C-alpha cells in the first residue's frame, strides 16, 4: 500500500520533472529560432516582394474580419457605455470612454486575438504543410535557406500588419460608437468629438497602444512561424500545431497585455 | 593490383572518377539504429540504384549524402569533399551542384510549374528574365511538359508532378541527381517515362544519378549498378545482369516478389498458438 503510494509519487515527480525539462528545452529552442529568424531579416528585406506578399496575406486578407469586428465592438461599447454614463449625467463623455478603451486596450488585444486566429493559424498551417510535403527539405537541398525564404518574410509580414490592423480596428470602433452614440442615441456631435480630442493624449494613449499592438504582432508571428516550422510532418502534427498557435498566441497576448499595462499606465490614478 | 576492399564493380570498370563514396557509415536516430557500417561507391556518370524494403534506411543514405544528416561513424565523400565536415556556406555551395527529386515531387504548391523551375535559377543566379525563361522552357521541353508551364502543381497528375520535379532537379545543371522513390505510385506509362528520363538525362547531361527505390523491374531496365540494403547493411550488389542471375536468397525474394523468405512475412511475435490460447 505504502509502496504503491511511493511509486505513484515518484512517477508523478518524474513526469513533472521531464515535462519541465521539455518545456525549458522547447523555450530555448524557440529563442534560438527567434534569433536565427532575426538574423535572416536582411535577406528577407533584400527581396522586399516576399515580405510585401506576406503583408498582403496576413494584413490585407484579415481586413474584413478586423473592420467588421471593430465596427461592432465600437457600437456595443457605445450602447453599454451610454447606459452607465447617462445614470450619472455623463453621457457626453461617451467619446472619451469609447476611444480610450479602444486605443489603449480593446484595439490591440481584440485585433491581436483575431489576428492570431485568422493569420497566425494560416501561417502555421502553411509552413507545417510545406514541411510535411517536404517542400522545406527540397528548398534546403536546393541550397536555399527556408528560414530566409519562407519563415522570415512571414514573420515580418505579421509584425508589420498587426499594428496597422489594430489601428484600423480602433478607428472603425470609434466610428461605430459615433454611429450609435451620435446618430442613433442623439448625443451632441461636438461634445462627442471635442471631449475625445481633449482627453486622448497622443504620446500617452495612442503611442502606447501602437507599442502594445507591435509587441502582440511580434509574439503572434513568432509563435505562428515557430509552431509551423516545429510541427510534426503529419496531418495530425500540423493540426495540433495550428491549435497550439491559437491557444499560445491568445494566452501570450493577454499575459503581455497585463505586463505592458502595468508599466505603461501605472501613473494613471 | 586492385584494392580488395573496393566493390568489384569499381575495380572491374577501372573507374577512378568517383562522385560519391560512403565508408563504414553508421547512423542512428536517437537510439534507433538505421545504418550499420555501410560502404558504397558511386562512380561519376553512372546510374546507381539503392534498393531495399520500406524503412531499411535508403532515404537516410540520400540525406547523409545531401548533408541533412551527419553520420555518427564513417565517411561521406561527395566530389572529394567530406560532407559532414563542411560548414554551412560550403555545404550550400556543394548543394548547388545537386539535384534532388523527392518522393512525391515536393513541388512548391504556391508557385506555378514555371515558377517552380525558375526558383533555383532566380535564387542562385542573376540571369536576365529572358534567359531564365529560355532555360525553364528547355528543361520543361526535356521532360515533355513545356505546354504545362502555366499550370499549378494541384492541376498536375502524379506522373506529371514527378516530371516537373525532375525538370526542377536539373535546373542548375547539377553534377549529381538523387531520386527518392521516383517510381512510387505511378501508372505504368508514367513509370516507363520517368525511368527513361532518368537514364536519358543522365547520359545526355553527363550527370551521376542515385536512384533510391523498391521497384526492381523498372530499375533493372535503366541502372548500371545496384546495391541491396536490408536492416541497415548492404547485403548484395552487382550489375543488372548479376542481379537477374543471382542465386542469393534475399535478392531472389526481392526480384521475384516472394511474400516470405529472408525478409519474413510476419513481424516478430510470440508463438501464434500460445497467444491465441493465452486467455483461455
């Protein structure tokens, strides 16, 4: 009885230990991969058309989901915000509420989550399938480094697209709030825009929002290319790599958002 | 007179010009041994087949020659250079002289047939676009698919994809072309076409070809020499005529396609009767 418990405990510890070692090893591998990709950056930018093509695939093709989501998030935010604000007679501050929420938080975070599931998963699946069908091996055997030719352009395509998408998300969100707040509910147009203009600080709010979205873009793109490159070259391997990209990216965005917010807005009160 | 350790073929043909040489190569993935002390010589200008059942380490040999894997023990020499000792730049320089045809073609699915063949030319040369175009069309014409230049890989049949991959493999006029299962999954006509192309391109372009395959019938028609690999070791070798006349039990089983023999039909298991009645 006691023996069995001891064995079970030892097994559990062993599993925990080997899991921890595997996780640290994988993190180290991902870091080395990141350094290798960054080192290939000049090669990726030397042939700019490769990176621009990925900006099109990750950025332009994500526009519909980003713009529509931004519009609806802004409209819902206006409805909910108005409901609370008007209780205190502060309904003219709706513009401030909506714009600050979007620029500081919702724009980068929600756009990042959408970007991870729309573009990140596609990047992982594409690189994973290229690996499974030996296209990456073929490239290597043709003396072309897949990191420079396939991975780096996709990474930078994502890094460049993400802040632009987040900015468009926030813009459409503000427009959606305008439609609901001013056009539908009837808040004064001048108060809506004027209060917003007075309250939103370029350096403090907008630049910090852009920094956040750039960090999220880097994290999501890195996770996406790494998971694709590291995928087991089978149908099952590619599908689980794609799932991991979405899960890890989402968690990374939320965790990084907390850390960045602590540093950026701690003097707020 | 002749070196007794060298394969008979090399000494007999008095062929000093060696493209690829493997000496006592041992390789294991983690702890799973794949190759156990393999030695082979591939003379320049010849078509040599490496044959054996699935999973016997044939493809591993190609990856060792291409420098994608490093042997734990032994020497891999290509064109007089020791492949495992090359640094990245030297390895890439060597690979520019290689062509490789992967098992299912491994064409780049996001590029047209034309772009696939132009890929290496554009990556490694500064040729003007008109010359790239002419070279691509010449390579495609050689495999009979000039008319398919604008198609995407998804629009090709298996045999056509294999021929496009072949055209891509010879795009940079390599000295050595490696074929990984070029005959797998092809209909009889495509099979004959691909086999003939391998032979003709080899002779016309003066390249050396290594064909990894388990298709005995097709290989015997086109190759100069064959190595039989089983469980990580070379168990027989010879010219096509030697192989046809061979009395070796393994070679006979392989050539005649017998289900049972030195390569057993049954995966190792406990005695049948004992297992069936184990629960009774």
